[in-house]
């Protein structure tokens, strides 16, 4: 049965990519990789959680997105009173949870003589419980918004909502009931799930209180996203993306140490890679594992770095060797874009690929592209040396040197001490970070460039926590320890001060309503790539735990 299942997965993967009859570079390995992915799929830990109280969501211009939660009543008042008289009640579960909600309905005074209809709205942040979802003008599916209408035909009844939800607050509205009878909700709970087995070790006693809070919220974020894969967000998109996998696995290495989950994800991505060898930007687990067909240039290269970091953390040479062919194929992607002068053909790559790097509109990614290729090549060569495979990628050192010199020659403005990007010589945090991480900038040049950004004109700032990870990594690499700590305490600390109990997909301190999707309510407010303070705080205790 298992072989039949993975045959279906394999055929589905090839059909989706439109190449069932084209040559599959992983034809011999694919089924075996998928078998290992299935064998290493983690068992979810289930915990029953119940709400801690009834709250009101009230307008407050000073609160995040204009809404705040205030305590109202204990839970007993829900369970003993008529639900018809409490329509619109908001329950607080006290923490962000991911799982399946079950509720009980009982008669009150008279037996129900008609069906009941209830609407449940699940909210990660207060605004989701306060604002109407419609009319909806977002660029993503309206169905990502978490509202469920449930019709109850028989009372009493116990009903589990089939949709998995991610939330802290739930609003319950009565849409229809008999005028001759009444009912109450006598219990409500969620079967919360995660693949986290053991708690992370405590931080040093000397750790500042704000850093402790950031670490705990980061752990909560990571825990919620660690399901049967490293999900990008348990509300949305509920799938495995390479960029999120990399950052989550780094945080996991220094906290929960659930390395089997990383192994599972690396094998799933390998088994579902496109037939031309490119690692898929993201994959779905259900109904059967399959990739989404939207190749993402920088994410494909990041697969190699994630594999290397897994090997460093675990010493699992067998897995690294087994997946080495995938890593080798990723380094082929940039080669057709590298010019004779050592510069990437940015315009061509930008037309033929999705280049991500950040959600900031208007970001020029030329410098970022040059930097991420050099960085990935360096990490891949390090992995090759650890595996005794450097002869198979013998061209990399020369390519790295050529591209590094070209980047410094074409992108470094010696007068300003900053790296520029594109025809308009744009200055951005993205460009400086990737020039540092790639080694194009010397330590002195990198520090000078990063320190100049706050006072430079027309600087393009990061639009999401994802890019801030690489900025912080770059700062630490050039010795800017205080500045790195300041970003975590100011940027993530600001989310803490605005009430976050998990960290958000997108955050701009100057715009609480920023959304890449033209609808801030569909943003993910528990997002994988935002958990990385956990990695920095725990990897560098000398910086963050004092």
C-alpha cells in the first residue's frame, strides 16, 4: 500500500510540473526520498486547551491596528446562560493555539424544535475579531480568513469543526435559532497540536526581561509552526517553504532540537523537486505531497545552506550524502546568468524567476542576487569539503573569487562607503546585508556601510522580519553586536509592546496595516520566519543574555 501511495505522489509531482514524459534527473532517487520523508514524519503532540475568560474587543487608536482586548467576564457566564442572549461573545484562550475546536450544545429550558446556525470567527489578533471580513479585496483567497458557519440539526450535540484553525480569540455569533426554544454552549475546547516534544532550556539569569519575553514569544511562534512540517504559518499558508525551513531549523537547532523534523522536510523537498533538478520553493503535504510550481531563485539556493546547517547540527553524514545531488543541482541555476565579467545578469534573472529577498515594494535586488549566489556557493563548497566531495564542485572557488571581485568593482561606492543596486544605484538594507554575508565587503567596509544606513538618504528599509534576520546576521559578522541587539529589542520588542503573543509575518513600525496582499486581516500573525530571535539569543548568549 505504501509503494502504491508514493507511486501516486511521484506521478502527481511529474504531472503538476508538466513533464511526465520528460527526463527526470531524480528518477532513481525520488521514490526512496519520499519513503524516507514518510518514515520521518513526526507524530503530533496533542493537548486539550480551554478558554480562560470572556473579553471585549474595543476601539483604541493607540492599540495595534486600532483594537485592544479588555477582560469582561469569567467563563462560567458563557456555560450557564442563554447563547441567544450572548451572540457576538468573544472568548480568550490566553495563548496562540493551532488545532481543532470542539463545542457542546445543550437545551436550555425547552427542547429545540429547529436547527441552530452559529458562526465562529477565529482571530490571531484583536482586529480579526472586531472587523468584518467582507467586502474582501485581498489578493489571496478569501477562504484563508478563519470564519466557519456551523449548522446544528440536533440538540444536545457535540461538534468538532473540521477545519484546523490557528487563533487566540474566537467570536461566536448566533445566525439562526427557534423562537420557541433556547440553548447554551456548555463547553468549548481545542485539541492543540505541535511536533515539539520537549521545552527549550532556560536562558541565563542575567538575560534582560525584554529579551526573555522576545525569546518566549519566538519559541511560541516556532512551536506553533512546527507541525508535521515547518509550516510558514498555521493560519496561512500552512505549507513548507524553503526560506522558512531554513530560519526555523536554525532556531530549532538552539531550542527544541527536533532535528528529525528538519530531516523530514529536507527529504520531502528533495522528493518533490522539479524534474529539472530545481528544489521547489514550497510543497504541500495534502491531499498527497506535491510541489507548488513557482520556482524561487534565492530559496532554491538556500536549500543547500539548510542542508549544510543540518549536517553541522546533527553530524548526520548519511542524509547529507544522500541529498548531495540536490545541492549540486542548485548551484547550476545561477551559472547561465553569470556574465564574463562575473556579474549576474539581474534583468534576465528577474524576468525568468521569482526573486524574493523581502516584501518591500520597490526593492532593487541586483546586489542581493549577486550576494546570495556567492553566499550559497561558499556554503555549498564548505558542505562539499565536509563530505569529501569538493572535486565534484571544483569550479566553485574560482567562480566565488570572480563574482566577489566583480561585485566589489560594480556595486561598491567608495565615496559613500555603501553598496548600491540597480541602474538607479539604490541603497538598501538588503544590499548591505548580502554584500556582508557573501564576503564581498570586508569587515571594515561592512561595518561602515551598515552604520551609515540610518542617516543615509532614500534608504530602502526591510519590509518584514525575514530580511531583518539577514541584517542581524550581517551585523554580528562585522562586530556590530550592540546594533544587532538593538534591532531585536526595538523591532521585535515593539511587537511585544503592541501585544504580540506570536510574531507576525509582516511588521512595519510606521504602518500597522502593511500587507503584501492588500488586506491586512489575511496576514499571518504567527509566522515562521519571524521566530529567529530565538536563534540569535541562544547562539550568541554573550550578546543577548547579558
